[in-house]
């Protein structure tokens, strides 16, 4: 399925399906975008910036994630705060830029990551994830927890692990949940008690 003229929010971060995205919005182009998304109950696209700055012209990755706003507030400094959640991954097929600087993308929705039972060998990763998410506070309160789902566990680990954005983008583009967990497992060894001998 393809969608036309999806508003894009290029960022220096990667959004994963079901993941939370807190943003402070102050640029007019994005205030207008948020207003439209709330009014029309529609999504915007989040794409990783590959080069350039988010205040000017940018090049982005070709795979991103749609985001749906589920909470917003006006800060005491007058800046709009929103919390969005990742929904579907997409591939960009064309980008245009409006006079106000807002990027619009023609996107192809990618297949949803299949729900897949978490293999027993990765159970310690889910246990570790559970202890970390409990420490992250309110950001994850409204997110359904599926520690028995390989895709869900992989996406949550990929979004919270401290690694370069390019590695997070690689994780986003992996279509096999088990391959994602295999990619992440070596990065988790320093945090685990059950390290291999």
C-alpha cells in the first residue's frame, strides 16, 4: 500500500514500531503539521537524518516509521510537547519540500514485523529488558508489554540501547526478529549476569 504526501519529521533518532517518541515542537512548519495530524487523526513519518541539519535541508534514510500522536501539552515556556508512538514502517519513494520547509513523502508501507514467539535462547534479553523498562518511567507506561514476542523485544532493546543512529537504522531495516536479536545480543553482554564463559 502506498500513501502520498505524508508529512515527514526528519530527526537524529530512529523510531521503531510501538515505540514512544517525545518531541518538543516549536518550528512553525511542525506546529502546523501537528495541528493537521491532530485535526485529521492522521500520522506523520519519522526518518533518520543522514546529512544536513534539521533546521534546513536534509538527506534522510529511505526507511522510516509512521508516528501517531497520542498525547500533547503546552509547556510553561510556550513550546508544544507531544508524545507519539510508532505504527508502521515505510519506504520512501519520493520527497518534496513545501515553501514553509516541511517535507512530504510518497511512501510504501512495509509488511508489519510478524509476531513470533521469543526463542528460549533470548529469554535473558527479555528479562533484562523488563528490568530496564521499569526504570524508564512514564514514557513506557502506556505501551503494551509483550515480552514473549521476539519482534517487540528486539525493537524495544534497539531503541533504548546506546548505539550510533546508523546501527539503530540497521536494526529498523532488519525484517527478521530473530536476526535483530542476534545483532543486538553482543551489545548486551556487558549488562548481563549470565555472560558466556
